[in-house]
C-alpha cells in the first residue's frame, strides 16, 4: 500500500485523506485547528463549487465549508491502492 502526500486543495470530490499537518501563519492555522481539522483526523471531500472554491469536507460527523486558500494549508496523506 502506498501513501501520497498532498494538500487538501488537490483532492477531488469523493476522495478520503488523513490530516498530517496544518501549515500557515498563526491566525489562519489556529482557526483551522479550532474547527477540528487536527493531525490524525480522516476527512472526505464532499464537493467543490464550480470554480473549485469553496470546498465542502466531512469530518468527525459534520460538514464544513472552507476556502481553497485554507485547503492548501492542510497537508494530507492519501492512501493509494
């Protein structure tokens, strides 16, 4: 089994990944962590707006809408079979 490191911005609708790290300046990083996007959390990209922004994700039993600029600061590991 292979793992691919990427950021959340690069995932397509229906793909799953595990959060590895949250990058970025302190205020943005804190806001992302405060909504429950923490290292070790599994999430799914539910859907994207037509131009790719914003992105709807599902994690910990709830859906969350985030901007593409925030999604690119979330480093994830995606399992490749």
